[in-house]
């Protein structure tokens, strides 16, 4: 059974929102409970943000490639 394109896109958007929420939670917890090591705060936030950006980029590329294949198949 083929998935609806809207349902699949909605799942990707929900995953993106969840990852951004994780970054916000991480920042809040590090600043509340972490030590005063500003380098640690910076590195952790940068690494998590980079991972989220990479995952989102791969999801976007996947969706674009899949859409292009569908468009070519319908022509």
C-alpha cells in the first residue's frame, strides 16, 4: 500500500520539530545544570545543531530525489 505523500512529509516535519526541541532542551539543561565551562556549552550546542542540520539535509535530499523520480515516471 502506497503511503500518502502528505503523511510522509508530515512525518519528516514532525521529526525536524522534535530534533529542534531536543536542541532547545539540551541548551536549557546545560545552562541550568552544567558547569560554567563555556567551551563545553558551545561545543555541545554546535555538535547537536550540526547533526540536526545534516539529518534535515538528508531528509530534504531524499524527498527531492523521490519527487523527481515520481515526476519522471508520470511523464
